[in-house]
């Protein structure tokens, strides 16, 4: 049995080793291809660096006469503005019913708060005025009732009394006319 086992082991071992060798050869070929690609890229990079080193920049020289002309023109404009002097400030007074900016906030304030509160104050003022007038009317009515009662009492007393009382009542009326 041992011979059979060692034979099987040797054949499987040989197959495994052959597979490993094939894999190693594939890896070596891949590495060689990668090395060739790296060398090609390195050569391209060296060429690009050389090309960049050979680039020369030239800047145009400004025309001094044009610069001086622009400076003179700017200075003359400044001098003209100084010579004109300060302008008078014009004040404008306007009554704006509707704002030029922030209209949404304005309308929210006016129609959302001021107008309802204004109507509420007008209604409250009207109700207070109405209550005041009704109180005065009631007081006047009460006063008139009392005066009517006094006048009726006076007429009753005058009608049912003797001449001395009537004379005294006439004197009292004359004395109160001065009040």
C-alpha cells in the first residue's frame, strides 16, 4: 500500500509543481511586459522634460510713450474734475405712499397689522363715544323726570293751598328768578 500511496503522491506533486512553474513563467512574462512599458514611459517623460527646457518665453516691451500718454490723460481728467469744483447737493423731499424697496414687508405690515388695528381703534372709539352719549342722555332723562315731578308737586301744592301759601309760593318764585 505504501508504494501505491507514494506513487500517487509523486504524480500529484509533479502536477502541482508543473502548475506552479507555469504560473511563475506567466508572472515573469507579465513583469517583462511591465518593465518594457515603464522604460517606454520613462523615455517619453525624458523627451517631454527636454522639450520643456527648450521653451523660451519672450515678453513684449511696453511702449513708454503710450504709458506716458495714458498717465498724462488721466492726470488731465483728474485736474478737470478738481477745477469743476464741488457740486451742490440737491435734496429731494418726496411723499411715498408705496415703498420702492421691501414691498412685501411693507404690505405685510400695513395690511396685516396697521389696517386691522386702525379699524379696531376706530370701532372702540365709536363704542366709547356711543356709551358716553347714552350715559349723558340717561342722566338728562333722569334730571328731566325729577324736574317734572317737582313741577307737578308745585302745581298740586299751589292748586290745593290757601291764599297765604300761594302768596309765599309766589314770593319764592320771585326770589329764585335771580338765580
